[in-house]
C-alpha cells in the first residue's frame, strides 16, 4: 500500500471523527479490512480472484469517502472466474494508478471498468482524463505487476493507451488442484 494512501485515508478519518459521523465507524472497518488483507497476502505469489474482489470492496468504499461521486467503477466478472488466480493487489494498484494519473470531479467523474475477456484475462480500463501538470510516470507499479506475473506464471500483461483510454490486461491463472496429486 502506498504511504500516500495511508496518509490520505487517515486525513479522511480525522474529518469524519471530528464531525462525529456514523460513517467514521464504517470507514475504520473498511480501512482495517484493507490493511488486514495487505498484511495477510503481501507474501503470496498468487491470490484467488474472489479474494481480490472482496478486498476491492472496502478499498473502493475508502475511495468513495475521499472522492464522493467522482469515481464511477464498474466490475463485470462472472462468478465462474472467481476461482482463477491473479497477482495480489494487482487490481487495487491499477485502480490507484488511474486515480494518480487522471483528473476527476463530481462534474467529470473518472470511469473505471474491470471485466473478464472470455476467461483468459481480466482488464482494468479507465477513461483518459490526464492531469495537465503531470510528472512523467516511473511505471513502478506496472513494472512490478509485469515482473511478478513473469516470475510466477511466465505470462505477460498487456498495456494499451489510446487517445481516450488506458487499459491493462492481466492473465487469469487457472490452478488445477489435481495436477500434483499422485492418484
């Protein structure tokens, strides 16, 4: 988790507590779920897609508190793919990447869609609304995901930037539990 993510969420929490908002308790619960997921899964090479999607729910709640009505996230992943595997926190990093590099507001929300491509892969695509004073990207997050996929599965990610969108496609890994059995 990016240190800025921690700092920004603690600032949101501080504001909620000062207002004595009932949302503060929901925020604390979501924040603890995100952090617990990171602690429990940071050393894993792969994670079941269902667990990654479960992790995204509290993460997206935190973002909705920080950027009310400024993000439009659509997740379209049929249940039959929930038992496939991906790199831990890859989806979260791609959503964070979209937020980092784009400008958005209530009047011009950032649209992000996560969907499967026929069972072979999962894509995260966002509408391009680049920041005007954007510092050139170091691509640390994408390179991290790329290297982790190469090391764990030998499969490659696909990155595409057009005039209107930015997308990253990650391979879905199917692990056969009977592959290594002696039966």
